[in-house]
C-alpha cells in the first residue's frame, strides 16, 4: 500500500491529462512519449487561452459574460493548482515519502481505514468528471448547427469566442476552430478535475492517519479493560500498552507535521479555489437565469454541468470537513472506554491527547476562505448575491 496504488482514478487522470503530478516520493523517470504528450496538451491549453482573449474583445458583453468568463475562471484555477504543486515539488515529494513510510508498514487496521476513507468518494468523483465532460462536449457541439444556416461565420458563432482569423471566415476555418476550442476546453476541464482529485486524495490520506490513531487508542483501552488490569501493579502487558500508546503519540506528532506540510502546500491554492468557486457559481447563476431563452439541449447541458459543479464543491467541502473532524476527535472513541481506571502514566498521556484535539486543521491561510460543510452554503449564497447584483445592473 502506498500513495499511488490506493487510488487508481487519481493515477489514471494524472496520466490522461498530461499533468504528471508526483505520485511517488522521488523523481521517477518519465518516458519520452508521455513527456511529449504532456507538452502537446500544455501547448493546446495555452494556445486556446491566448485565442480566447481577442475573441472576448470582439463580441458583445453579454456573449463574453455568458460563455467566456466561466471558461476563463476554470482555466485560471486549473493553471494555478498545477503550477502550485510543481512550484512546491520538493515539499510534495517529502510529503509523499513520509506518507509512504507510514503506509508501507501498515497493519490491517490501517488498510481498512484507508479503504473506508477513500471508497465513499469514488462514485461522486466519477459522476463529476463524466457529467462535466459530457456537458461541455454537448454545449460546444450544439453551436455547429449554425453551419446549416450560413456560409460565413464570426467569433460570436463559436461557443467560446476565440480569434483564429479575421472576421468573417469560411466554413473550414469555423469547423477547425470549433473543434480546436472543444478539444482545449475538454482537456482544460479534465486537467482541473485531475488536480482536484489529487488534492482530495492528499486530504483523505491524512484524514485516514488521524482516524487510524483514534482507532488504535480505543483498541488499546479495550484490551486493557478485557484483560482486567485495573490494579496498581506493573505487568508485562501494562508495559506493552504503555509503550504502544507512547508510540501512537509519536505517530500523532508525525501526522501533525504532515498536516503542517499540507497546509503550506495548499493554503494559497485554497484561497484561489474559494474565490474561483464563488465566481464560477455566479456565472452559472447567470446561465441558469437564461434557460428559457436557449434550446432544450443547451439547457440540459447547463443543468448537467451545474450538477457536476455542485458535486465537486460538496466533495471538496466534505473531505476538508472530514479532516477537521478526524483531527479534533482523536480521543472521542477511546473516551468512552474505562481509561480512568488505568495507570496514572497512561491517564496523563491520554489527557494530553484530549488536549491535542483543540489543534483543529485549518488549511486555508484566511479563515473566511477555508473549505468545510458550512462553506458549501456560504459559497453558494455569495455567488447568488453577486449574480443577482449583476442581473439587476443589466
């Protein structure tokens, strides 16, 4: 068991998108083919992004806001998330090394907890990336129907306005440009999904470490109660349990250090993601307000995309909430055992563990930009308010 092999979706998306984010605790060699593939995808993304700029300048404000800005927001977030991981690659490799060291010596309890922590998000993540990809493809393909209505085309005829040549341009330029934009938007979305899955995987792996500590402490106290060592004499079993709980305290210190590394890695990313999510749902709100004016298939693609976006935001908020809960509930399960009947040294250690529950894990640099379940509704409320303000001014 290691960081890479416990989440096949993370590995698959990382390769498919050409992100090539670190999966092992060292600089592993990457084949020439995958390097060239990654370069091709990045050139595609940069080219599409550059071409979107003049496209937005020469279309109506309404078209730019409805179709372009949400793509810009998604693209900026994708570039930033991946850049941030590569900018702190040494820290990322060290974090994976330490996680793998813990996982390589994992007992059956650790394996079960890691599986139980990761399994619940597999279906939602698959739903997110499949619905998002299908909705983007449908949303773009609908615009090709305009080829049956005219022979000369303009930037506004693209789903996402982009400047490939002087206006107006012929059918061949329109079709090739439209397919180029479609490919770029699909890759941009999946690259963003891959970075988000990678981030969620990191968060849940550390969550599993906190849950493992809580489970092992409870198991130690249960064994003490079953064996009946409530008297004041020292026994071999008592010394063994004392050694085990001290080892768990050391393990807890290592997990806290991992948490500090995770915060250093993701704090700035979370701030950008929070702001981008507010803007994204603001633009989604604008799109939803115009559903009556679009075709059935366009409306369905917008609704499906919105469902996937909501799933993504909820997954992220839920995973961070799980980490917060796990870090503040280490002693909760063991607290209901008869720990108060044990030897003073163990009781003292356990009280210190209870005090450590106050070390709540906050990843974001600023409190207002932290993700959690309450943040889910806060982001939607802020987006709704901005969307209403925008619609009133127009």
